[in-house]
């Protein structure tokens, strides 16, 4: 039966609606996977000797920071790893045992790249340990324990996949622990390192993560088996209805109507709430650049890069999916007498308001000096004048329907990318960095910031002709977009 399932999955892969149109992207993603594989492989081989050169015990040092390693792994899984599931409804009418279906679906997750990538670090690191004369059984049992923890994260991601706010909670925990560790108030590794060291030095302790993995698989299996029936998920929760008229927006006419719909969409749906959470994260992204904690980021060119992100978090996370936010009813909307320009204008104003609010909140960066905050303000000007138009233009070619009830994919979906959107996205970050570098090279940092701000002002001044061009492109792509939103899979 597993052989038949594999055959069906293979057919589904090549017959999917997005396969041919995104073949180039799949090749590109394969190269990205190869790159990270080589990076992990190099780290796995060289980590031992680098730590030795720094007069550190390689095993003790790696074990000390494994707690952060696995926390970040779980965060990336919650954020990016898609749960490979089968379309089980057609199968339930056939005489196929439910345990077979569940075992196969869970087995697909075992083969995920998010699991295999760790082997390219831990396997060569373990081989180096054996080569350097470490106890064979200690290395083997430690390796088994570590990979049990990797797969524990895999199944935790499955169980936590549809839980609200978990990503933000985990990010907050890691940020707090990292901050307390950095400023030497509290070091969690003092309590976690003995456990990971025990996995290496105490022969029987490896059974703890192995048995935990077995128990977690058992719990995951029975959870999905108990919910494996045709009308699973069809029942709805009773919630208190809330009415929001937002009548004060009526004074803006058609623009106000669209803005009311967007505000309600953001407040009521899981995916849009997750996007708001991601944009808040971008506000603190600048701390990596402006706090001088990372030497490679401590230069003005990287600062303008950070300024774009800090002020444009909402613009980037929300704007990249215009008009996909309305994919559920986009075909119906296109049958109405709705002016495209009014529709796009409301999205533009929403992004501008989000950028303005982000810039105001980011005033806490004044702690690092006026120059830092001025960089963020200049980034906001560029976002409003240039990037707001670019994300709308890219949206014309982003034909990915959005499931508003799911919090996954707040940073994007692989089907949302194609050659056109990638080319359009280049000026979003590349152009301001280039302008700033030219101004700094020929004059000084102030001139560099002035050039970036000037580009934003010019973009804002040309807003009407640019909007007319974008409107024509949306009309040209209208029927292809409707067709894409109707496709399943």
C-alpha cells in the first residue's frame, strides 16, 4: 500500500497546477538547499578544529549551545516548514486502514529537508570526534540522542501547527533568554548543558530522548487517527459576534469602503494577525545592526538596509500578497463595478499608514543616536515613495491564494515567487543601498541619505502615472489571476 501511496504522490507532484509555472523556482530552491547543505557540511567538519584553536573543548562547547540550536530549529519549522499531508478524503471511501494512511502521512515528514539538513553538521562532527580518538560508543549514542531531538522538533511542529500565537511565544522566549545570557543576568546553558553532556558521557541517558520521541510519535499518530474522518474540521466553534461599522471611514468614499474591509480582514483572520506579528518583529530587526553587537553589520551601508526593514515591516509582509488577501472572493469582486484604481489606492494607503506607525514606534532607536533614527526615517520615505509601488506591481504577478484561517507562511509562500516578482523585488533593497553607497563614496553619509530620501520623494511625486501603469498591468493579468485562485493544489 505504501508503494501505491508513493505513486500517487509522484503523480500529484508533476500534475500540480503550479509545477510548470514554478519549475525555475524549484531549481533555484534546489540550489539554495545545496548551498545550506555545503555550509552545514563545512561547519560540521571544521567546528572541532576551530573550537580547539580557540582553546575550547569542542564537545562541551557544542553541548552548551544545543539548547539554542533546537529552539531556533523549532522556530524555523513553525515559520517555514510545511506539513506534507495527503488528500485523505478520496482515500476514506476505499477499504484502506486508517493507521496505514496516518503512518504514511507522518512518514513523509521524516523525509523533510528540515530534518536531513542537520545530518550534514552532526554526522561529520561525529566522524571527526571518532577520528580524534573519542570513545566510539559515547559518540554513537550521543549522535542517536541528538537526532532523536531533531525528530522530536519535527513532530512538535506537526502538533503545534495550527496553534495560535505559538511562534510569537517561542520567539519571545528565545529573545528573553538570549538577552539575559548576553547581559549576564541569567544563563540557561548552565542548566541545559549538563543534560547534553550527560548524553555524551552517560551511556544510558540517550534513552531519554529516544523514548520521548517514541511517545511523541505515538501521541501524534493517535491524535491524527482519532480525527481521520470525512467531516473532520467541518464543525464550527460558537463565538460571540462582534459588529464593527467603522463609520468614520465613510467620509473617504470608495477608499473608505475598501479600507474598512482590509481593517476587518486584518483583525479577524489568523493569517493576517500572524503577518502583523511578523511586522512587529521587523521593528526589532535593527537591533542586530545598530547595537554594534555584530561586527559585520556595523557599517553605514548595512544600516540603510536595516532602516528599510525596520520601517517597512508591514509594507513587506502585507504588501507582497496584494491581491492574494482577497483571493477567496476575488472572482466575485471582479464581476462587480469596482474601479481597480480605488482598490489599489486603498492597499497603498494601508501600507503607508503601517509604515508611518512603524516609524513612530521605532523612535526608541533614538537611544543609539539621531543618525540611526534619521536612517530609519529615510528608509520610511523610500518605502512610501518607491517600495509601496513595487510591492503593488509585484502583486500583479503573485497568483497565490491565501488561506486566511492558517497562520503559516507569513513570510511568504514559495508559489508566490517567480522570475518577474524576483526582478521587481531587487530595487526594494538594492537601489537604496546603491544610492547610499554612491553618496557616501563621492561625498559623505549625509549625502547618501539625501539621495535615498530624494528617490522616495520623486517616487511619491510620480504616484499618479505609476498607479496608472500598475492598474493597466493588473487589468492585463486579471483573468490569469482569477484562474490561479480557482485552482486547488
